[in-house]
């Protein structure tokens, strides 16, 4: 799927947007640390909000600064995954998040990552995020936030967000499979 935004400097790595993406991945460490202490629930929640906002901010900064890079297109979804999977795996291990969702999320990501790496290595094709993928990441982050919500409100919303996230993740996975298949047919 061709990118809507022009790659302005394909080899550039040290950009503000890329540092924001890397910061999001690193935020998993203090998030997990604060999750271990029930008194730090509000801090955990605020750190996750910062991570979610950084996901919107990095793309905006890259476009505004005309620094959309190959590295940025690659690191952004990896940063999303690193932060989300770290937090979800911790929450799953302590029994606060469903294990089936963790397995589904991990299998989906590994499939997409292996396929994307294959196409990058063999055809110089860089997979861009699709809107289904962006929405599924956002709803997954919302599900995490609701599961750690420190004020014990809306417990029914935990299940709803997990199922909506699973649906969106499934649709985005299908869209990625179609993109890979279409790209494979074009290259062949």
C-alpha cells in the first residue's frame, strides 16, 4: 500500500518523531513498574495516556517537520507493539487481562512482522500502517487503560473493549494479508 506521505529523507534516523516513537517503547518499563504497586494506579494510567498521545504526536511531528522516514515507518508500529505487549503480558501474568487476547495479539503481530520483513528484504516494500491497524491499536490501548483504571468504575467495559479490539485487530490482520497478497502478485 503506497504511503500517503512522501518520504522526505529515506535514510534519516535521528528525528524528533523517531525519538518520540522510541520513547513510547521505553515507557513500558515505568508503566509496568508502577502497575506493581496498587497505590500507583493513577500514575500508571497517566503514563499510558502519555504513550497513547505520543503515538499520535510522532506522526504529526514527522509530517509537519517533513521528516517522514523509512525508519519512522518501521519503528512506529514496533514501538506500539513493544509498549502494548509488555503491559498486556504483565497484566496477563498477574491475572488482570485475558490470556487468550495476549496470545492472539502476539500471533497476529508476529505474522505481520515476519511478512513485512520478508517483503522488505526481498522487494524493498515498506508496509505502512492501515486505518484498521491504527484503530485497533488505539482500542487495544483503551482496553488496557480500562483494565488498569484505578477507580474501579465500568467493569463491564473491560469485556466490551477487549472484544472490540479483537474485532478490529482481526479486520486489520485481514487487510494486511490482502496487502501482502496484492504486493506479492504485483511483484511476481
